[in-house]
C-alpha cells in the first residue's frame, strides 16, 4: 500500500449499519465515522476501508476539558489488553522481599527517618538520594539478626519467669519466713527427720504422745554427719537441757547451724512420740546500700530484699556478697 496524503478530512456520525452501508467514493482518507449506537470511532484508510481508531477522538463543541468521545469502557478494555502484568503479580512484586531480603517496610523506615528533612534545594535533594542509596549497603533482615532479636525478646520477663525468680529466691539464699518440720511421728527410738535450718534462728519444738521411758535428744550439725547436743528451754518451767523426757514446748536457737534433729533413745516399745518444729528465718541486713528500683520490685513480685551488689537485668538475676 502506497503512502496516502490526507486532505479535506471529513467527520461522519451515524449507526453501525449506516457506516457499513456507506459509499466512501470520494471520501478523503483519514476521515472519521463515529457510531452513535456503539460509541466506536473508525478512520478511513487509503483503500476505502474503515479501521477502528482507539487513539483519535472526535472534536466537539464541548468546553475544553470535557469528556472525549471515546468511552471509559473502551479505554479500560484497551489498557487492560496492553498490560503485561496481573493485579496479583503486581501485589506480589510490591510485598515480596527484594535483594538482600529487603522489603517495602525497610524502605518505609528509611524514608520515615528523613521525613523531617528539607529537600527544597538541589543540595538537599542530593542528600536525600544519598541516604536512599545507602539502603543497598544495609543488611536489615538476615536470618542471624532475626535470631539475635528473637533471643533478646525471649529474655524478657513473663508471668511464669517472674514466679520462677521469686521461687528461686525462696529456695536459694533467701529462705521462707517459716520452716515447719515433723521430726518424729508416733515413733520410738530413731534419728527421725532432719531439718535444714540455714538462715534460721529461733526454733520451737512441740512434743506430744506417750513418752514412756523414751528420751528426746536435741542435736545439731554443720556437716550433716557429726551431731552435737544443743540446749532447749521448756517454756512452762524455764528448765534448760539438751534432752527432754516430757511432752510440751521447747525453744532453742539454731542461728549459724545447718541441720537439727530430735533423736529418740531409751524407749522400751510402748512409746508413741511425735515431735514437730517451727523455725523462724533471720533477716539479713548488711552495711552496704542496696538500690532496688520500682521495676525490680515488680520483677521480684514484692519480695523484700536487703543485701549488697544486687543486679537485676532482662532475663538474668545475679547476687553477689549477699
């Protein structure tokens, strides 16, 4: 087909059927026909054929800026046909991590950090570009750094770990306020149950049952193997002795000792003796000042502490020189 010169352009309007039946003899190439019933626009080529024109629009007497003759539906369908990416692919390309595992969130964070900058001048625009380019050198999301962050989060206190800390204080260097022990129960001769009394001072023993000829021996130890007698005072008579042959309540002091027992001897078989004890913890007060913040008080659940070099950190609890 040879080059055709466009001259004396004409514009027609009618129905699709009228365009199809139209005699184009003498009509200049480039002339247009708008089908009022379909909204489509056609342009006459140099061989007398109408071709669909999706670019040109019909000039009208409408004010500048008014809607063109090409309908929005035609524009949408034409653009959709030209796009080579689907909406789902576009979504994935936006949300997926790029090189070096960077995401749009990394970009957002960087942009947000420079949001207060004034980029009105060329120099400041260059500064902004430089800041953005540094994203290429940053490592925001490696597996190692994620694991490190997770490990630090795992160290934060939870309700469970706070209870563990509190219990550890009770089980460790900070004894419970009271210690109850059943040394003998309806027993005859024997060493009975040993109470570990580290951190305790005053202790009371209550003896009940049938004594017969049995004798209770109040004994203490530091190593748990070698026991020595300790004096106890019967509270109703004030008598002090290392043994007891009568029921009642006896008091002693086990401060600085580790173990105490109520050994029964000299029974003849008719005895049924029960011995129970109650020890009271001794508060420790040192001459050093202890700084315990309100946060530490929350961490320890209200446990009162006195001592030296107390350090409470996220995930760790250490004591020194208590």
